[in-house]
């Protein structure tokens, strides 16, 4: 995530800010221009201390402090919130706080989708598999008493809002033996399933994808049963980014998609703060320390050359503070080949 500037006073502000701490202007993120717009008390835009003549309409979810984006003209919700089908009952204790955390992570996801210029269809009669979200609460009276499972089904992404609780999410991470479990990780993984449908299945890239990830026609349900009953295949570390990725080609694709977006967004954040470890020179002789935009990287090797030394350094810093590694994964050559496919798929190459 890059840094932003208040249009009124040019103070540095951050993506989740809804007010400038310097001039106290209300802030709103405009998706069309990827900028933070300062608003006066009357709702009119401000630039360099002067009204702009525009009055951007805030997303309806701003009233619940769950969104700081501007809605498109004629829309009630912003480009991220208009994909919500179900949100939790906000009158119940903890639901509002959990939902706000979920929306914060989801908006970070949408920032990346906008930067990549990926297609985003809302779910309606014309697009029955358009992107939609349901944020649900475990309820013994529903689903035969079974807990809500985070997952994806034909464009619909479901998330158990309990995942917004740090304690609950950590308990699930330990129970499942996962090295890494975050809200943004859930969103990036599940959106990978959505874009497998959109860009691979419907985009004519099935054979190319299968050559890299394997045959997705293998029985998915049986593959997951085997994974949870027997564990991942021996030696999975040599060819997969995670143990879960080894369960089925669909999960391999979604895990690699998530890790590609992790890498790109974290690199943009690092470079926004001037954090560079042995910056490389690209094939045209340009110093990446001065020109690097991870969202517009020429190839995946350019990203890897910046990413690996950065994660080694940050992991070492974490260890010096007695914390677990920020990025506890290894990028083997087979995994890099998969990330290269994701890169070319996203960039349209």
C-alpha cells in the first residue's frame, strides 16, 4: 500500500484514515483516481485550502465507520461495499467491531484489484456468478448446527466473522497447523478462486493453467478429505507454497494468487517508506530503488529479486524481537513458475 496525501494540506495520510491529523479535514478514498480527497464540514471537496466545487458522496457504510470510500455517482455504496450481500446483525455485541475489521481487510483487497485493473462484476440477474460477500455468524439454529466455513462458491465468498477476533483466528491457525492466518490472507485466497473462474475457466487459459498447477478435474471433495485425514503429500515443500496448496490444484492456484498479491502489496508498502534491501537493476538498466512499481513489474523475477532479500531482513528483525517470521514461506523454483503464471494472467500477458 502506498502513502497518500491530503488534498487540502498535503500532509501524509494513510489508506485507512478518515480524518487528516494535520488540518482535521474529513478524508475519503476516491477509487477512480486512487487518491485521498479532503472534505469540508459541508461535505464539499477541499484542495489547497479552497473548495473544489465538488461534493463527493460517502459510501453508506461510512455511517457505521466501516468504510472511508466515496461512492460512484448514482450509487449508495462504494466499489468495495456494493459487493456485500449479507453483513452481521450490528445490534449484537462485538459484531460491529468485527465487521469493521473485516471491511478494513476487504478494502485493502479492493485497492489491489483496482491497481491491477481486474474485472469486477457485481452479482445480479445478468451476472449470477458476479462477485459477492456474505459475512456470517455461527448460529446453532442454522446449517444443522455446523459452523460457518470461510470459502468460495461460484463468485460468492463467505467469511465467518469470528475470524476477525485475533484470539479465535490464532486458535484456528494452531488447530490447523498453519504458519500464517490473517483476514487479508483469507480475502486474497478466496478472491483467487473467483479469478480462476473469470480468468482461467472463462478466459480460455485452462490448458495452460493445468500444465502448471495440475488437473483441476480431480475430485475436489475427496482431495480435501484425504488432505485433512492423511496430511499433505511427503515433500510438498519442494513444489508448493503451503501444505494446503498441495491438497488440490484449485487450492494451489488460490494459495499462489494470495502470495502473489501479498508480495506485490508488501513491496509497494516497503518502497513507499523507502525500505529497500540490495535494490536490483532491471533488464533495461533502471535502478529499481528509484523507479520500481510492483503493480507494474515487467516479470515475476523482478518481484522475486526485491521480495526475497526484504523478507529475509524482516524475518530476522522479527526473530530479534522474539516474534515469529513475518513471511514463513519458501519460494522454490516450481512455486516461482506458478507465480509467473499468476503474474502473466493478471497482467494480461
